[in-house]
C-alpha cells in the first residue's frame, strides 16, 4: 500500500514528460478591448500566442490554453477537470495625460492565478475558476463560473459561452474605488463593495489547411451597478474581440532526440542594462517613521547602468541541478538640492551639495528539479535562498552629515522555470521566482521574472539575449535594520555561456 502513491506519482510524471509540443502552433493575433474608465479609448494590441488546432474542451491535454488563461490540468474518464491556471490582468487607467483621471493612483497590471474545477460530461460544460493576485497589490480575489456549449466539426470548432464573474470588495476598491486623497469636488470618494459582472461570447476556430489555423472571438461584458456607480467609470458594458492566425511548422525539436554531447556545468556571464526605481524610508531614533523618499527626489542619477551578472548551473543526472547567481549594483550621484530635505535624524537644508549612493546586492543559491526534460522541452520547479542587501546613503560634501537606510535579509524563494528548443541550436526560456513573508524581523516580498533566447555555438559556447525584472520590498521590524526599502530593477541583457 505504501508503494501505491509512488507508483501513481511515477505514472503522472511519465504522462507529463511524454507530452509533444509539436502538437501546438505559434500564431499572431490582433485584439480590441474597451476600457471602462473616463476619458479612455478602445485598446488595440497585437500579441504572439500558442494554440492547439483542437479546443481544450475536446482534448485531455494537461497543458491548458483557454482564452487569456494558461495552466495545467488533469482530466478523467468520468468528466472531471481539475488544475491550476494563471493570467495577466491588464486593466489600467490608460494614458498619463488623461485629464479626467488626473490625481488618481495608477491601477497597475497584475498576475492572477488559482485553481479550476470543471465538469465535461453534459452537452453544456461547466468550469469554475478562482484567482488570487500574486503581487498582492490589493489583496482582492475574483471567481468565475462559465457555461459553454462546445461543438467540433471536421475543420474546426465553435464554443458559445456565458460567464459570471465575482469581484471581491478589495478588488473592486483597487480598480474602481476613489480613495480620500484622490477625491476632488467633481470626483467624490467612493468605496465599492462586492460586484458580479456577466459576459456572453463565442470562440471560433477554423483549419484553413493542415498547417494554418484561423481563430477569432467576440464578447460583451455587462458591469455590475457597483462598478458603474464609480465616478471614474463611464460605461455599463464592454466589448472585446480578437482574430489570430497560427501556423504549425513543427518548429520544436523532436521530443525523442538524444541530448548528445551534453555538459554538466554551465557558466553564464551577462551584461545587464538595468534601470532602477528605489524608494527609501529611514526611521528616526525617536521612533518616527520619517519621510518616504523616492529616487526621483534624490540627486540626479543616470537612468540606466550596465551591470555584470554571474550565474552557474550544475547538472546532477537528468532531472536535478544546482544554481548559483550573483549581481551587484552600485550607483552614485550628487546635486545641489533646492529645498530642505529630512531623512531620518538628518535635515539637509536647501543649497547643500548632497551626495547619494545606492547599493543593491543579490546572491542566490537554489536547487531545481525538472518535472520534464528532453531535447524538446524542460519544465521544473526551484527552491532556494536569496541574500539581499539594499542600502541608501545620503551625505553632504564634507560628510559632516551622513544618514543611511539599509536592509539585509536572507529569504527563501520558490519558482518555476521552463524552456523549449527551437530546432537544434536555438532555445527559448522563461523563469518566475517569488516569495512573500511576514515573520521574525521582516515583512515584504521578493520576486523575479526573466525571459531568454540563446543559441548554442558548437558544444562548448553559447550566446544569448534576455530581459530581467527584479522586485523587492522589505520592511524591517528591528530598529537596527534602519527602515524600509523598495527596489525595482529591470532591463535587457546579453550573455555568453561556457559549457564544461
């Protein structure tokens, strides 16, 4: 009996690892979507996408792609469907020059993820989805229940659907509320409660040939009165639609190709062009919070800096690897301030030549396990520790006045990574890492997202391009750690890999 779970887990991993990505096609789509806010116009955007020639309602594939959702699922013969999905929430206020929304805090993009539960035995399929916001901007949640009537024909499919979306009060407050500091004589304070929106739409796919697929969708969403009563919303329904063309060229390397000549060690040296957004708060000795100081308030600095990033990957067998990473960011600037500035216990008066120094260091140690790994693809999870050191120092020219805000922390992180081989030499990869905490001396979060495209040149050298995004917010409860720091660093990079 004790061996049964192990056998079941082994079968599950085999099911995942036997997946062939050449069942999917890459495409380009064009979408339009109305924005609910005052003074905004209909959004128009183009985007690449991955799709299957068959709708997910007719397959048992564990990789789930449905509308804006992507995730993993498992189905059984009785008709149940269970899994985890994620999506990007792009709702925002639009252009910064919108005078009707002047004075509002930005409603930022977010990543939402959660479980799904579905039933597919009836002609009408039912799917329940719930989402939590990962960056924790508003602590709100949403849930959806969708009823669809999928129909498949020889060269395509049509799926009409009806969906009801529940928005929690925290979610509605973040996107449609008006806080007291945002209120004006023509825009009163508004605190919405829970809301339920309804949506009706249809998805259509048509196979133009064995390799070309045309997909389109159109829908309309009716907004709850809780949303439409907001003084920053001027629509009661939103239209959206998309059209896309996908081509299945079997661009992914065959799954059963041997990984010939594979090396156990990779050393990667990157030149990272990093922008920096940092905010510091220095606690005074009297216990006062002091002033929250944004980077734009500090002496002038270059907007971007070229940094060196080092990474090492050690393979242990087929599915295990160890990772070590290091990046160091030091920036200095000086300027004569035009107004008094209070930071911690120090007050720098107008006319002072103020020097500022920013330091950020990250050292990461992690273990990675590949749920699947063959010559075509790799998908795995990571767990490790990240040592983060953040520091801001302000000083006058002769250093008679010096004040610092610094936080050093060792935080656990967890993440997911994946890559696909495009032919025999190119590889596209992505990685997400995140950890939120509230214990001991800290609360806050640390996160990373990265995208890479590299080309192997021979057996021992590779060249690649990527884009990195780091986000850290640490609040120190211990006075010795001297305050709160928030940091965002992001930018493109180019790297050289050596394999041993």
